[in-house]
């Protein structure tokens, strides 16, 4: 009996993953408004009823795509941190990996055009809150190690989180000739450098 339940659970997870992957591609290429649930269901090889069962509606599926992207970026940041030589290098790399991650072409439209329109402030909350506790803990560790001159890890976390997300929005909106991603990375590096404790 437990084997049957596990099999059903695995099948449900596979369906969910397939729908999210198909929807991710569709939303990235065509935008939320131009994607039909019938087309998504057909491409994923499921009935429309199955799609509604897993996600309720198109906005629910879109939110699942947004959360999956957010989780992928989190994993990319963790991998960068794990490959770093020290805590300060890891901390800086995470911000730059985040910036690259959200500006990736297959994510940019979803995150910066459709998410605010489809989910409103909920989209900002998802992006702002993800990994926030870990970031504050990392900042506190850097303060305790006398690497950073800051006194309040939580306040600094909010400052950096908000600044980075706003920087990403700015970089995503610019024409290619302005090279905003490179300018955003330079500004981010300069901001992080100012946080260091000076001997």
C-alpha cells in the first residue's frame, strides 16, 4: 500500500515538474497574457483538469514558476558560496550570482515584466524574503569576525536586499547599448566594498 502511495506521489511530482518546465518556457518566450492553459496542457501531455488540480489557475502556475526560478537562483548562489575561499568572498559572489541569475534571458521577462503585473506585491515578497534569514546570519558572522563595520545585521540585510533587487530591475529595463548589467555589477561591487571595516 505504501509503495502505491509513493508511486502516486512521484507521478504527481513528475506532472508538477513537467508543467512548471513547460510553463517556464512559454512564459519566458511569449509572456503571461499570450499563454493559454490549453496549449500548456497539450505541450505537457496532461489534461487541463490535471493542470487545474495541481495549480488551480494560470496565476497559480505562474507563481509556481516564479518560486522554482527563485529556488534555482538560490541553489546557484549556494554553489558559488561553497566554491569560495572565505566567507567575505562567498558573500560578495552570492550577490553577483543573484544579479546574473535574475537577468538571464529565460528569467528576465517573468521576473521583471509579468511577475509584478500578475502577482503584484506578492512577487516582490517572494523575491525579497527568499534566503533572507540566511543572509542576515552571514552578515552577522561577518560583523562578528570584524570583516564588516556595520552594527545591525538585519537592517543591513534589508538595505542590501532592496538595493540589489532595484538594481536588477534597472538593469533589466535598459537597452543593450547601455550595458546596464555590467554597470550594475560595478555598482554592486563598489557598494559591497564600502561595508568593509577599515583598520
